[in-house]
């Protein structure tokens, strides 16, 4: 298996680690320096740092040239939480090589509202980053 994966909005490395363990190189791209630091500690602890590039940045303005990645992953809803979802999707597509694939998860407004109704209010924030 070969190729380079962009884990866009990859946070603490939840998806980066299993991808790297399969033998693929990953660019872990996130807007949060703190999340990247958590990911770096986890990845260094597993001796996988030679397979990962850590890059701080906004998925609405990805700092890579066109056609840079063999696969783009945007899981954990980074598109839902960014400032301009349409621009983010365009950027993710721009850096993806032709004939390659992207996988992305997005929040549904329906599920958020339903969850609030079931809980009778908004979700309380977690005390840890624990991704």
C-alpha cells in the first residue's frame, strides 16, 4: 500500500494513527495547535512520527498545491464547524489528485435538534479533549 493521505481537521490523530499503522503517510492538518500537540505526543509514543507531517492550518485555505494527496479524509465534522463549508469542500477537492477519493463526515441539523429535544437542552461540554 502506498500514497499520502490528508487527514483534514484530524485533531488528536484518531484516524491518523490507524492509517499510518497500515503503512500510509499522513499529513495531519488541523486549525488547533493544542490538538496537534496531543496528536504528536500520541504518535511519538507509538514511534510513528516518521510517517506523519503535522501542519497547522484552516481547511478553508489549505496550504498545499493542487493534486497533492491520494486520499482526503475529513472525519469528525471539520466541514460542519469551519467558517465556510463550501470553500472548505472546494479546497479539499483542489488538493486531491484526479481519480482519487475523499471521505467526509458532516453534522446534520436534524440530529442536533433531535438530540437537544431528547436531552431537554444542549449537550454539556466534556472536560477533556478525549478524541
